[in-house]
C-alpha cells in the first residue's frame, strides 16, 4: 500500500524509531537491484539534494566519459527494512535515476513507467496490476528443496518457518501479499501480490525478489528466479493481471455488464493492442537466453499469441468472475518470467494496450481449445502466431519494430540493445557442459 510521506515525516520516523541507516535503492536497466547505504545523520541532506553516483559502473546508465549521475529519492516509497535482515533498525527508499538534479535519465525504466502512469492519473485513470511471482527453492546441491506439488500441504517445518519469515518480512516492508502456495513442480513456490498502481507493484516485485533471496539464504536455501532453472520440469512465470480504473467515476473501465465475459470495448481494444505488439516487446517480458527454454511446448508455458476465457493455454487469459464483481474483471498475460525488469514489463503492457484503445483495435475471436494438445497444422489453421523462439529473434523484433521506435526513447533503446546483444554474444561463444558431453 502506498503511503505518502514528506521529507520532515521521514526524518521524524528515523528519529522516533532509532533508525541507524537508510538504503537508497534503485534498479538497473535489466531489473537488478542496486543500493547505497547511508548513515542516519546524513539522510536529511540526501532527501533534500539527492545522491551522486558513478553511472558507468551500472549496466545501462552511461559511458565513463559522462558517468556522473544522480539518484532522486521517491519519498512515497519510504519503508522499513524487515527486522530479519538486520539487528539494527534500517529504512529504505527507492530512487529514480537522473542525469542531474533537474534532468531525468531517459533510460531509467522506473521513470518510463512513472511518466506514463502519471499522465493517466492526470486524467483520473489508474493502471492497476497484480503479479504471480513464481520461483524455486533449491538446496546446497541446487536440487529442489522438497518433493511436493501443486497446493500440497507440507509437513516440512523448516519450509513452513521460512514461508512465515517471508510473510513477516513482506508485512514489515509494506509488500501486499494476497496468498502463497506450492506450485506444480517440486521445490517451486508462488507469491501473489495484490492489485495496485503499476508503479507500486513494480517496486514491490523488485523488493520481494531481494527479500526472498536474502531470507532463503538464512535458511541455507537458494531462491532461484530463472525462467527455466531445471531441465525436464516446468519453468517459473510472472503472470500479470491488469485493468484500467476510472478514479473520477469509480469504475473499472474493463467492465461492461452487458458484454460477453463482461469485457468492455476498452478492455477488448487494450487486449488487442497487447497481442498486436507482443512479439516486438517480447524481450521486455522474456529478456534472457534462459527465458526461451521455458517458452516451449509441453510445459504449460504460453507461446501462442491469442486470448481466451479461463484458458490457461492462451497468452492472455480472462479469469472467471461473478457478474456483480465489477472490479474483478481483468486480463492476465502469462508469458512474463521472474527475470524480467518489472518496470519494463508493465510499461510495455501499458503502452501497447493504450495503443490498442487509441486505434480502436479489436482482437480476433477468443480461443477455447487447449492449445497444448494441438499439432502444428491445427495451430496454423487457427491463424495463431507464436512468440519468438529465442532471445536473438526477440531482439530482432524489438530492434526493427516501428512501434518500439515510436514509443520508446532512443537512449533506452540503444542501451537496452547494447546489453542484450552483448549477453547474446556471450552465450553464443560459451562452451556448455552439454556440448562437451556430446562432442568430446
């Protein structure tokens, strides 16, 4: 839940709660969390004037010849660091990356999402999202930590203690968790984060992943957010639920009681925009080489570009809701994985959906068939495209997209492509264990 704070209120919190230090946190372009720890006595000046740092040492920020950059604290993100992480009280603030005190950095994904959602808010519109965050817990040998499956009730007291530690930490850090459960595969878990403004949800995803990794390590376990960490079993996704809300008239703009599935024309156009541009934006949702080892047939991963009611084999699903529950009407996109940058994923989802509304796009008919069980020629008969099959194809779609070049600034595009192409070259020249076993 977003709690607005002034500079003076934060300073008072620091004094009243005997806070020793504050972590000033930000995300790099790939979604990795970065932090600078500042002693409490220095925090008031940082809250007033920001913090300078070397941008050339952070992927996607700047070159060494223009490396001085600025962190601008977002006071609305003030929260406490969970007590399990420190014996002494600490605070935390998320920052925006800037060129200088008065100039935002155009390549900062958080500010990209913030700018777009703020423009909507000026017209009384909120982009609401919720996230299903999946991950594996592995032991010291990188094996799954248990033998349980979907919704199993575990008798493992150590794991139960860990899950309770997660809940306690999330509560202290103001991360809105709706539920937790075991996922389909052994050692796989899911936390569902509640619906909120997209920027707040992206902040919570960033912090939740950090907390899960750090707290798991205290229990001698490794939290793994790779899309496909283990061969032969399901990968991990980060499904996103979303809708747009009219704050002025207090109504869900995705809802129409008189339409099929209770989906308004706005909802259908938003979904149509998502589907139209998804191949071009695939590298924002699935941005690693490993991502595309999840997006293959046979492991319940959505690879076909279509939508359907209650259909978990489609890329976009319309969850079942009661007619009178207007605010619950939403869409769910199922391709994102937990290694994505949440700010980029939500920004891409929003701008492609708004493009659909602006151009009155209409999605093709929904699909009710289980696409996992269809063969290739049956998919072709339905005229359904697939997501890119690898990172190289996804990068090419992004780089050559008219939509991307019209809706993303050149600074971000050049920095993102530079990093992704470097990652791809590194992978293509790496010699894997599989190659050695197969060819030596």
